[in-house]
C-alpha cells in the first residue's frame, strides 16, 4: 500500500514538473525515487513520453521505450497513443502508421484515441478513403467494443472539410444526427460552419449557424467571425454588418483580428471613412495595434493614395518594435504602382530582396501588372522572366495585358506555357487570345492553339 501510494505521489510530482517544462528536474526526481525504493511505473513513463515529444522531439520520446523495457515495464496503449500523437504533431505521419502497426504486432489493443489519431494521419496524408475506413471500423462498436467520442466525429468532419469534401461532411453530420442521435458540440458546429464558408456556401453556413443558436449552445466569437469573414469575402457587406451589430448587441469582446477583418472589408468596399472610425474604436477599446492592424491601416492609406501617411505608419511601427513582414512591403509596392510610381515600386522590390524576402510573388505580380498598364510590355516580360516563382495570377494578368496590347502571338505562347506547367488560367484570358488571333486574321494559329489546349487538358 505504501509503495503504491508513493508511486502515485511520484507520478503527480513528475506530471507537475513536466507541465512547467522542467524535464531535468523530473528525471532527477525519478532517480531519487528509485534510490528511496519508490519505483516508477507505466504511468510515470507515459507522462515523460508525452512531455518529451512535445518539448524535445519524437526521437527523444521514442528512446524512452528502451528504458521502460530495461526497467521491466511493458508499454501499454497509452504509451503508443502518446508516441503516435507525438509523431503526428511533428509531421512524421508515416512513423505514426508504423507505430500503430507496431502496437498491433505487440498484441496491444488500440482504443478510440489510437483510431482518432490514425484518422487524423490519413487525412493529413491526403487519404480520406482510408480515414473513412477507420471511421467505419469505430462506428461498428457492436463488433469491436470501441465507441466513438465527440473527438472522433469532429476529427472526421474536420478532415473531410480540409480535404475538399465539405458536402460529404455535411451529409455525414445529418446522417449521424438522424441515425445515431448524435448531439453536436459547439466545436462541431464551428468546424462545419468554417468548412462551408471556405467553399463559399454562405447560405448553408448560416443555416447551421441558426441550428447552433437553436440547439442551446451560444455561438462564440469564432463562430461569428467565421461567418463575418465569409460575408465580406463574398461582398455581402450588409449581411456582414448585420452580424457585426448582433455581436455588439450580445456584448462580444472583439480582438484585433476581428476589427481588422471589418476594416479590411470596409476598405475594399471604398468606405474608408467608416474604416477609420472602426480603427479609432479599436484603440478606444484598449486593443493595441499589432502587425495585422498596421498592415490594414497602411493598406487603407495606400488605397486613398496617401503614401506619405503609409510611410509615417512605418516609422511608428519601428518605434513600437514591430518588423514589417512580406505583406507590409507588398501593400506599399502595390500602393506605389497604383499611383503610377513604378520606378519607386521597383526600388522597393529590390529593397525587399536585399533584406531577405527573396522572390516575393505577390509584389512581383503587382509590378508586372503595373508595367503592362503603363504600356511597358517589354519591361513587364523581362520582369516576368526574372521571377523565380510564378502562379496562375502572374500568367493570367500578363496574357490579358498582351491581348490589350494586341500582341496575340506572344499571349498564345505564354498561355500554352502556363497550361503545360499545370497552372490554371481564367477562361476569359483563353477566350481573349483565341478571339484576338481570329480577329487579327491568324485563323490557323487560333485553331492550332485551341487544339493544343484541348490536348493538354486531356493528358
């Protein structure tokens, strides 16, 4: 009895030290305990394994298995669950699967948490079919005596949403409610609302939002902000502001991110005066400017053409000890381009490269588009060739601008280059090139381009 009690006290001490990240002291306590005849057990080592995987790394955690065996302690399902979760946390997803198989080989029966982590790994690996098989295994509890927990459902719904199967996630959600009597948690609703918002299904997201409110749960700031962002992204500004008013009425405390979301939407809709009022309200509420809020303000000034105000904000940022990120510089470059100062934008882009932002894609895209709009197509093409990375926007913008300059043959070559790289280009850009070739009398080239485009698509 004394031994058991002493080991329990030892484990409480070890857990406390691990929680405050004092692993060396935890190890010393184990050594002192052994000297006094208080031997560690599987709980002691499981606590250490979890702490090592979180604070030091997976290899250090896995090495404790050897120590356990030397001490005559057999690893259990919790041991392997800690290791599997640790491997997944460190993005060693294949290692997680190996550990699961190792656990089975040793005759250790997995529990629901083992399967939850396994599902998570399959989703991370982009294999939702395998994750669905694991989920089906868990749900068949009459055979396996493994009962799903709320985390099981949340992992499945979240994984489906993140792998592009949000409609399937919604169907699963409904099926679980209808067949199994599943009662969703607040986090379940938030996951589904976020997934629907990301695929721009605002109406469906708002229906789930209403269900959440009717279920007895109170939507939290995450729920509101998710729907708010979706409204603004889809330019449903009035709906967004209705949600904003509801948040104010219910007394939700806004954080800086929420204010920046609202201000960003107001700026995009041209309501800069209201945007400035919200930024003032943010300060009155005691929320200090962070990098995101400074970037939002700089963007507002740039859209108004007030570059002097933008640079004053940069000085203020430096005094506050905040460093500009790539987005800050990109906003300024875009602002310079909008005011026609492409020479200044080019100098700022060179400055970005000098201070460590090599090949900034969005900033370079702004420069290419601005040079084209000024009619400096050759310089834009030179800039394009010098870019180490290019995306669909780079190609689409340049193709459109070449068409405007009636340089349809060059646009045709660029369009094919884009498609061969596996990048998407807007249908309007494709039509502009083909129609331009036809109207310019290059009917043969137009037919050839159309044929080559079809061949690339069907490859």
